[in-house]
């Protein structure tokens, strides 16, 4: 059975949407998702970028993210065909460990806790395929590298791109 590695933030969970929501609560300004296209993570919001980064340390930032459209149904299918692991670089954000675990249990109850890997660097994982939104995570991966589209990675073209979960289904199933 082939091994499939899948990232969480901005692949399964809508981290960009969560940043937009937290920014609007904090500053009263709704930043349109489209205005973030082709911008790295620190350029996406006007003003103090440290404050935006600090959102990731706040309670419920990771716990309350929306689920990406079609991810649950496609993940269920992938879980039948692949040795599937959810791998997230969670060590930098202490609140993220319990919050991500709770989020996965709630939204993906068909996955077993043994399929969750929280790490500092994804270069430790090996497999046949990796789906991630951050090119630097894919660069060190030994298998097929699949870039999941997000506003902050649209300028990169050196990996196979998947534009949503229906494309994931078409490509891997």
C-alpha cells in the first residue's frame, strides 16, 4: 500500500480564512481573500505583521478553523486506498497540539490517532506522495510532491499543483 502524507493548515483546514477572521476581529477590517494572492504570509495583511503572526498563539485559532470543502469525503476515500498520515508542523505553536488533535477527531472521526504526526520539521517523514501548501515542506520530501493551492503559493510552479479536494480525488483515486 502506498503512503500518502497530508498537511493540515490550508490543505484540510482553512488557515487563511482563520487569519482573515482574527484580523477582522482585531482591527475591524475584512481583508478579501483574493487580495492575498501571490503574497507570502507576512505580506498578506496591512499593518503590524507581528500581531498577525501572534494570532497563531491565541486560544482556539487552530481549534475553530473551517474544514476545506470536500476534504472529508475525499479523505475518507483516500484512507481506504492509501497508508494515510496527517503531518503537521505543530511544535512552534504550543496551543496547536491539543487543538489540532481535537479538530481532527471532530471533523475526521474515521481517522485513527496513530495516523497523526505532529512535528517540528516535515523532512523527517517519508512516503510516496505529500500534499502540502508550503513549497519548502515539499522540497525535502522523497516522494511525489503535490502543491495544494493557497493564496500564498500561487507564484510557485515547480511542483504538481492541485486546486482543491476534487482535483486531489481525480489525481489520486
